[in-house]
C-alpha cells in the first residue's frame, strides 16, 4: 500500500519500539516494501513485530539478530526500512 493510504497514527520512535519489543509486547506496524532487494520508501506492508528472547532476535517483517547490531544499529535499521508502528495505549496496558 502507498504510505499516504495508511490511516493510523504511527510512530517512528525506534527507542520506544525497541523497549516495547524487549518487554515482550506484540506490535503492529509498517515496513517499507522490498522491491528487488531494495526498500521502497513510498510503499509499505503491514507486519507483526516481536522479540524472541531465546534467539535474541527481532521479527520486524524480517528476522534481525541482536548479534548483527555491530553491522547496523537498531535505529539505523528502522530508518533503512522506514519502520513505523502503532503506539500502544499505555493507559490500557496498565489495566492488564
């Protein structure tokens, strides 16, 4: 879908996304559509994002291991793939 067609309020705060994932939250977001191996910044796909403690890996629409942070940091990864996520309602989380 075109990024202009996304009607949700999204965040690009990579530090917040990192924290939420490491806390075990399941996050819904958008990632740049990969066209011929190149992230396209005009189109995105809907993805489910999570963190796997056992493998120390992030599922962001693709799998990325923490051990790869020496090659590219989490913030740079988010920028490269135009990662955006739907922020969690912290008021509702505290009720769970």
